[in-house]
């Protein structure tokens, strides 16, 4: 990687090796994530997408190689330094569910109570601001069980951005959602990226959404990364990419159509929840 190229990346992995449970997950892997853009990390199941986010968040250390996040090599930081460095990163893990015993408000407030010195009045203001940003105003008093799947995902996103991170990492944001909510979460991620200038890293199996929302796609296969703009990836002759895209096209199209036909909850959600786009537009005006 050249020096000037490294400069554009807000997150960059260089020569990363990682073996887990006797299996080499990453093999001299290098790739970068441009500042302020949406990068989608793709690849088959077990390719290492979630592991890559854990490495960047400093939750997992590589066997060798460097991982620069906002100018710091997280592989060289102590636990205390890592705790501070994570303030810059909002993370939403797959199934990173809200805590059932707490209201939506308390769930979103949690990172502020743990990581900031803010008083309750300021916390209330910050929480409501983020709930508005994800299209869920006035839902603070509800409990997670009272939310639809799409709403719960948005509340979890509100929690991930409540500390004003510079980098947002979201693991499989579309999993388990019907096509309407996939579109909503996608629109929300695009909107948050634009408005908050977040460097956004998303892992996804969902090909259509990934192609629509990504400025850049990082494709993982055989322990290495292949990165570029979506149209470049689509034209790629790389065997791993071609095989993955072919499988996704048939599976993905079928799965979406099947849910659209038969999922009454998805349709119900569409009728009762205002579209995120409209809400966000209203908020801006
Ligand atoms: N803590 C661990 N110990 C052993 N193997 C692990 C561990 N975490 C992940 N793996 C393995 O690493 C590989 C990559 O996992 P993961 O990053 O979850 O893949 P993906 O998110 O792309 O589906 C998988 O083969 C998984 O079984
Ligand atoms: Mg995963």
C-alpha cells in the first residue's frame, strides 16, 4: 500500500494474519476503508466478516500485521488505551439486541452512562435526538418486546451512534428483516452516513442492498480481500467473487420474493410505520 493511499483510509489493515481454532482466517490480508464512505464487507459464511469488525474494534488481536483505526494501530494499544479508542467507534453486532429488561430510552442511554459524564437532562436530550434520527421519536418509554423487528434494529442503531462516533460498524444489518425493512435500514444507513459523515463499515450477505448503498465493496475469500467500487466488483473475473455472486443472485432473489408474498408481519409493519425517508426529510426541514 502506498503512503498516499494509506492517508485516504480511516481504517486500514496491513499484512494481517489470524488463525482461530486451527484454521487460518486471514492470510497476509491488506485492505482499507475510506473516510466518510460506506464500505460493505461481503463474502460467504465463515469468510471472516464478523471477525474483521472485531479486529478493527480491538476485540480480537491478530497474530501479526497492523490495524490502523483513525491514525492509531489498535494492535499496539493496551486494554485501557483500547477502551478510549473505542469511543470513536459505534458498533452494532449481529443480533446485538437491545436489553429486554430496559426501556428503549435506557438502552440508547447506556453508552452515555458508561462512557460520558453527562447529567440526566443532557442524556435525555441526546437520546431523543438519536431516536429522531433513526425515525423513532417518542418511543423511549417502550420496551424492546413492543417493537417490530425493523424498529428494534433502528433503536439499536440509535444506541450505536449515541456517543457521536466517527466510525460506525454494523454486522449484518439486514439479517432476518423483510424486504421493506431491508430498504428502510439501508436508507437509514445511507442517510446517517451522509449527515454524520460517518466512516461506515457494514457486513452483509444482501447483494442488492450492498450494491445500492456501497461506495466500496471489500470482498473476503480465502483469507484475503479484494476491494473496489461495486461496478468493478460486478465485472470481476475473480473466481471467488463470481461464485459468490452467482449463488447470491439465485438465493437472494428467491428469498426476497418468498418473504414479500407470505410475510404478513412485513406488510403490517409497512402500514403502521411511516417510511424512514419521510421522517428524516421532515426532521431536516
Ligand atoms: N473465537 C473463535 N474460535 C475459533 N474459531 C472462530 C472463532 N471466531 C470465529 N471463528 C471461525 O472463524 C471463521 C470466520 O468467522 P466469522 O468472522 O464469524 O465469519 P462470517 O462473519 O464471515 O460468517 C469461521 O470459520 C468461524 O468458525
Ligand atoms: Mg458474521
